[in-house]
C-alpha cells in the first residue's frame, strides 16, 4: 500500500481481482489489469468516482500499479487511455511499455 497525492490516497493491490484500488470520496477508485502473460501486464481500465476526480487519485493508483510492475520485472501494455497519458507525462515509466 502506498500513500501519495495531496490527500494521501491509500492504494492497495488486490491480486485475486487483478486490480489496484483506493477507497475515496464517492466510492472506490481502481485500475484493473490482466496478466501477466509472457512478462507483460495489460492495464485495461481506470475508474475514479466523479467526486474524487482532479484530486490525484488516478495518478496515485497509476504510480502504484506501475511501481508493482517494475518491482515484479514486468512490462506493461497501457490499454487504458488514462494510463497511456500518465506514462507519456511521466518519462520515468516509459521504459516499462511493452
């Protein structure tokens, strides 16, 4: 679990459900993934409740998911447009892209 962002978003990995989640205002935020397969994990969907958008929640979850991929020796396939844009804005993660 990592705490980051202005509101200290607590992100947790739920591997049995293949997602990273955070309890936030308005419900639960998440990044869902598939895999890994052949050393690659696909980040397929990001959801942040409307009430928590713009507060750094998506960025906190993306950072946690990408950190996990790096620590696990995995590459990522950013199928989710939010994650793809996040990686473009953060060059420190671009080496992870499969």
